[in-house]
C-alpha cells in the first residue's frame, strides 16, 4: 500500500482547521503577536505549514491570522467578532 504523504498532511491540516472552527475560543486567546507564535496548537499542523498574524501589537484587540499548507488555508479575523474561513485556493 502506498501512502500519499502530501494528501495525508493536507488531511491533517484540514482536521486541525476543523477543530479551530468548531471551538474557536479554545484556540484564539492572544494578547500579542508573540502569544500567537507561541501557541502550542500550531504544532498540530503538518510540517511545512506557514502562518502569520497582524494587528496584535501594542495590546490591540483586533487581529488577523492566516495559516497555510500548500493550497489549504484557514483565516481567522477578530474585529468585532471572530470570523473564521477555511478552504482550498483555486
């Protein structure tokens, strides 16, 4: 049996993204950009995943996060409320 590691990792990414979408309060609790980059759950994503956060400097309550693995992504935006979208780039 051959294992497609890229497909396996994409599935792993999608599973973590799904957990975040199901229970965002468990994952989204940052006071600074540094807090985001230290989040232990980022290690749940497959190797090769990239992420960035903006808007958390100087105690700002609004922020945007983008997490990507190949063409899969999850975006988290917190302005007045938490909005999460995920999918596959076309």
